[in-house]
C-alpha cells in the first residue's frame, strides 16, 4: 500500500545485486558508481536524470559503451537540503555480474532494479523490493518485471510512476510519468500461448533403492507484450513405495524464457518388467488453462 515508509523492513547487507550486499560477485550499484566516478565517458555521465514524462531505454549495465546505464529520478528533499533519488538499472548476467543470472530463485536479470539513496550520505543505498508480498525473505526476487509499475505519489514533482514495458537481452524499455496519471500500457496485445514442456529421458530403468533423474524444461511461449508468468510444478505419483521429488517447484518466466528443473525418482519396490508412470505438470498461478504436462516412465530393475 505504500511506496516507502516507516513500516518497511530494512535488511542490512540485503542488496544481492551488489558485491557489498549479500556476497554475490557483482558490480556496485549505479548510485555507488556515480559517487566514485565510474559511470562517466569523457566527463559525460552515463546516468540520465529524468525530469519529464516520456519513454526511456536502458542498455545492459555491464557493457563498456556509451549507452545510458541508469536513470535517476528525484524522490524527495530533506530538511538539511540533501536529496533522495531513485536509481533504475538493467542488469544482465554478463562478466562480473554472471552470478546474478546463475543464482537460484532470483529475478535480478529479469527486470529492472530500483534503488533509493541520498546524495550526501553514502550509507543510504537501498535496493527496493518491487514484489514485497511474495514471501521471499531472502530478497532474491526484487526486480520490477515487464508489465509491472511502481508508483510514488509523494515525490516533489506531483508523484512518479515507473513502468517497465518490455525487456530483451539488449535493452529495457520504460515509461516514466510525473503526476498521478498511470503510464500507458504497451502498444501491443498480450496473447497467452500454451507453454512447451519436455522431459529427458522419456523412459529409463532405475535399480531398486537407487535414484533416477529426469530433466524437465519449460518454455513460456507468450507474446512479448505479456507480463511474466509464475508456473508451479507438481506431479501425480500414485505409488506409495516410490519416492519422488522435484528440485525446483516454481518457475518465473517472461515470454520466451526457459526454465529447467529435475524430477528425482527412487523406487523401493520389487523389481518388475511393468512400466511405472508419473505425470509432471506445470500450472499457471492465474490462468488455469495456461498449463502443460509431461510423462515420466520407468522400469524397476535389480
């Protein structure tokens, strides 16, 4: 209900997208790089201060080029005259930032990251959690994702709304609107398309009291104007003496993205030539027809 306020939870060293935060090898955030002069090219700042409504684009933060690396928006002015700013950056798993894309259950590279900080106090840098109600207490899912908006009506310029319209490997497209009118939606229409789900191997022989592993991939086939989808993996195992589990039970996928999880099967039954079958499903949390399934087959051997 609030953009920021006295009832927010603050976690020291909770910024997982900064090497000084949770310990991932990753770049300093844009605010800190601005302080030490690392986002300059021939004395020109690669941070764009936004003061007017419009559409803006960000290049990947890690690339060494002259494209804009961060957007900066005034958040407020304190009694001592110092200023708080929002900083928006688009991170990808490139170079020193590779761990941001490799970590489990993270969305650092699936949207844009928004920090706030004070221009006169280097100890005020905070990564804001854009999905505070997702019960992610490790602060690994914090990005503003495609199709989502963040609004702060308390800023001096009549309030600001930040919307991430679309994302690709090479750019992030945003709309920023000052005042209380929300930004326009993306120009295209979202088309939900059944996801592609595969399993490998399709069948195998598993020795009794040993484990077999299936690799399950899921691809989100939605059109680019759709917001990301949260899929839940679950399976139907009708055999009381065959143990099974899925290593990752949630996949958060933007259009075109692919997720991998693993089904582990361990039979504690008498070897038999009969086929066993376990159905694995991926279900959309919101659109119940936006689902897919695969079949894991196996025989139990000695």
